[in-house]
């Protein structure tokens, strides 16, 4: 029986651990927190998982919250127009229907539940914040060591891939609040959707339904341009103050969202999160001081800004791909060549996420402004953009180049006549 160590108990680490466990591997999982500590802690993310990523969980029979979580059937985009004396209005507003529904489950619920399941199934859980020196020892004990935690000193093992990392500093200031009491969008009160609100020069507000510890809730997520008017959360430690600033920004820049948020309250004392990080692609193999090698997983090696909502989706897809590569390897050694090929298999899909995310962090070119506007008039365009969140590779065909966008819009316009 092959022995594998996985460091990190997030979406990718736990999904991979449970998948390998089901295949008969002897898995040790290192987590710096217990399941109870995860469940009782602060929110960790703004996860919204689309159809393909959810299917990876279903394939492993890990979709325990599917009947409880809100069923997200659409994705909408609003673009704020220039400010007026009465405040901002919407220059663009539309909703695209998803071909397969999406869902969001508070990772405190999911990761705690999965960690307990792994232990019940006989997996070895080590509660310890692993260091480089720890891995130097473990590399001689296990057939393969996988690093699936994108924080702490272990990330330093994986060098930055400059050719794939155009940004050297954070491009957004991030602020999250989980709330109860948000009213429905008047435009589609019976349909749950992710709403993406773009405010040029200020940032983005994302609103999404979720399942948290206390049941149905909604996530209010500001991505502020650094140094801009939405970059106001640094140093805020009081959750009530965090929510107050969230709502003040909504009232000022997205009044159409603020109108349904006047009665919200935080879901719990750990319902807020703020920070910023630099989008980075790293080399997949970490070299240990003693000569051993470890393989990076998901956001350890491909870390994108959450502006396109791809973090948990990418983690699930990476875990699924790594699981296949490990099983296919059989009894052969997990050498450097295999590690590179395993990462390349993931990068074949992850590169589309990185390209799209980096494009969305920059001011939109004229043809993209036109595309978003056209989606308000042409429902097939809205639907295609919405479903790009599930399959970002599709953007290659109509999004990046002005001539491709123009040809696509011409095609849709003709077929709609």
C-alpha cells in the first residue's frame, strides 16, 4: 500500500485525501486546526462552486450539503454608470441562466465535516502546522508528499513563475461579510443568483447565497481597487464596523443592492474576513534541504484573485486531476518528471482561469464593455458569459480579441432576428 502525506485541509487537500483513501492508499493528512476549531472559527472564503467542480464532489459522494444549500440558477452582472446627484445608477444590468446549478457552502461546515469523515474512515490526522524541516523528515517516510496549504512558510518552497505572473502586488483589497436578512433581488425574487456589480475605478461587489452554520445566508464581498474609495477595511477588527463599512459602500456605489440590505445582520462573530494577496503562479515542485521533493497543489502553485470566483472550483479540479494521475501511476515512483506532467495536466485548464482573472483585474477594453452591454439585450450572450464561470476555457473563443467579440455578437444578432 502506497503511503502519501497531504499537508493542508482545505478544498483540494481534503478532496484529494478522501479520493485517495477510497482507492486504498494509506493517507496521512496534516492540518493546523481540528475539525471543531475549523467549524467554530472565522469564515475562510467566498466559495461559489459551479457545475463541473460540484460534479467532482458528487463523483466521490462528498456532496453532503447539496439538498440544504441554496440552488444558484443564474449569474447576473450590473455595471455602475457615472455618478449623478442622486447617486450611481446602472448602465448595464442582466441575468444569465446557468446550464447546471451552482452552490456555496461555508467552508467551515464543509472542511470540518470532510475532516471528520476522513478520520472516521481510518485516515490518520495530524494536527500540526507543518514546517519545511518537518517535510524534510517526512519526505523519506512517504512515497509522495503533497503541499495543499497556500499560507505559511511552505509556500516559499515553490518559486514564482515570472512568465506566468504579471502582477507583483495585490490588485484588490478584499472584504467579506456573511449575513442574514438580505432581501431578494426585485428583478428575479424567486431565483437565486450570484450578482456581480462592477463599479469602474472603485472595484466590485459580489453578492451570493450560501449555506452557513446557522442555515441559509448571503455573502457580501467587496473587491476594492487598492488606494481607492472601497479600500477601507485594513485594520478593522470589529465585525460590526466591518459590516457598517460594507453597507456604506453599498449605499454609495451600488444602491440597487443596498436597497435589499437595510435589515441585514452578521451570521455570527466570525462572519467577516479582510485581506489582500498577490496573484501568483509558482513552479510546481518544491526542493527540500535534504534533497527530497514535494508537489504543490491548487492555490499553492496557481493563486488567482477571487474576482472571477474560481478559487474553490480550481481547487476541486486540481484535486480531481491529481487523483487520476496518482492512481494511473500505479507502483512506479513519483519522480520529478511525473510531478511536472501532473501539474501540466492541471495547468491545461488552470491557465484559462489565470488568463481570464488577470484580464478582469485590469480596466476593461472597449470591446468588453460592449460585450457586457450587449448581454443585456441578447440573452444568449448573457447565458454564455454566465456559463463561462463553469468553463473559463470558452472565453478564448469570444472574449479577449475585439474581432472575435464582434464576430460572435454579429452571429448572435443574426440568429436572434
